C-alpha cells in the first residue's frame, strides 16, 4: 500500500462506571459499552469495494463505513488462521505468544480478550468455525457460550439460540468468526476452489463455474498444475462471490442487532485474520499469500456506538495487536503494560514498525519498507511505495541485512521492555479425527506448506 500523510486520532474519553458492582448501585445508568468483534477469515482488503475494488463486493460495508472509522493501512500478524487469531485475541505478536505450530496452544499467561471482559462481568459469546480455532488451542477461555459452526447459516442459527440470553443491564462481548470466504475442502479434485452459494456464484460472471470444469485444484494447490489466465479470473470471480455473500449476511445480522438495540450498545470491530493469494504469484494458490501484501493487507473497520469518527478514514498504521488495547481503552480499562500494540484511539507513531510471521517466514514493516526473512535470514526488501505489487525486491545481501537490522533496532527502541515479553505455549489438545481429515482436504496437513 502507498503510505499517506500522518493522521493521528484523538484520545477518546474514558467510559465511566465499568466495574459492575458500582454500576448496580447506580441502576439508572446504562451498562458499560459492549464489544462485537467479527473476524472474516481469508478476506483480502484489496478485493473489497469499500477499499476501492472495482467489483461491488461489499456494498453493505460501504454503507456501514459512513458511520464507522476505516483504517486504510491495517496489517495481519500472519498468513495463517491459528497464529493470526491468537494475536488478535491476546494482543501479542507471534514470537511473543509462540503459537506458531498446530501442536501448540495458548499459554495461561496470555489472557484472551474474552477472559479480561468476563472478569469484569461481561456476558461472553463466541461463534467460530473449527480448524485452527477451538478448545484444543485454548480459544474457549473466558466464553460463557462457545459454539462452533461450519457455514454462515449455521452461525446464524447458533446466534439466534444464544443471543436472546443477553441481559439488558449487562455488557456483552460477541466474537464471530466466519469461514465462508475461505476455499473449500478439495475432496474432489475438479470441484471449484471457492464455492459461493446461489445466487452469489453467478453474481459477477454467470459462467465462472463452467470455465473451471475439469480443473484439478488439488494438483494446482500442490504446485503440480497451473491455471490459465482465464481460469484464474474465473476462480477470483468465485472468491469475490463469497465476499458478496458474507457482506449480505453481515447486513442482515448487523441491521438486526440495530433493531434489537444491541448495535448502539457496542463498539463494533470488523477485520480479517489474513488475505488470500489467488494464484497471482507463481501460479500458486496455497499459503494465503505468505508474507506478501496479498496476505498481510487486511480490513479494519470500527463503528463506535456514540457515532464519533463516523465516515472517517485514516492512514494510521494498524495491526492485529492493536485490537485488544483499543477495546480496553474505549471501555475505560487500564492498559496492560505487557501488550506491544497501541490503542488506535490515541497517538500511534507515524514511523512504527510492525511484524508478522509464519515460520520459517517473517516480515518487518516500516512503511514504505518491508523486509522479508526466511529461516531466520533476511532475504528481500520491498519498497511498497514504488513497488506496490512486490515484484522487484532489493536482494543484495549487505543492503538487505542493513535494512533488517535498522528495523529490528527501531522495533526494540519503540517497544522497550514490551519487546522482551514472551509466554511459553502449551501443547495443543487432540483434534477431532473428522476435522483432521477436513484439514488434509484443505491442504493444511501433509503438503509441507
């Protein structure tokens, strides 16, 4: 992304009376603000019309943006669901929480946002697609209700069952994770990689599925076959159809929450764990884009219940690790001195350094520069302002190493002792056998990726 002029947001006033015993004593006052966090798995910001994409993939989010604050330069912590969601929900960078392998789970020393809020009397609801979110990784901690689903319509049914239990005089935390934009399992090699439901499978190009007949996506995923240019366009069309489908679901739910009075009680945060590769580099569709901006450029849209910052856009650099500090700040809670992120309601350094990773790959970013490392050695430097497509990296070893050291020093100087805070992950629980088979069919197990 091309960096823009500095745009620092003012600090919002703290919200009074968060401690519930005091609030009960003053029953006439409304409850503290609630929090709704929506994570749209595999949503690439560059394919959202709210971020300027040519297809109208997110018409509802465009409307919602008029009453929200939109971050134009938000970065993921990883290209992988597990790592990214642990960062999103704990506020720690991948090298700090350590959950970088599917055999590892969240340390008890790293509280989740749900735990922080549950301790303060919040009702907590979690709705998620299992795979790399689940009890085996510790994501259930702090949730009163933690229910899995496969697709959006099942999430809808689960929410309809649970959300009527929200007490009108208590704040709530709702975490919703949707997987419908993600590619489907490759049980059949010739099935489309993305499978939007009707009519979203034909909304942009009526013949997209027809043009993909006979394509073995298992072979393409395993780098044993290549898509033609037309086949890739058809595949991208179906990916865009998935986005439009989810946008329609969000409209139904969010407007329903508005009618129920839930929306205007809550700060609403909409983001993604990572983006998607879409076969645009080397013809590959695995890996979600690795450390390219295809994977790390994510949406971040925040709607405040009091209408402040409505319709504003900012080029402040945001990151997954900022979500927890921002929520704590808006709720008037004390900041956690161990968290490396910033409240996006206060000043954020214009020249901040953020990091991302999925071993053996890692990235350090200080706009307009990005250093990408592999196997703990710096490999490439991208100048995103001049090379937004990341096709012409600097590769001279001494210059790459110098930029890597520069960003590493700046990162430590900026964070101080926070940069040294780390927890030790614990062994993950055993995954359900059917889920393991699904992950194999999706290329997550056994492909060496």
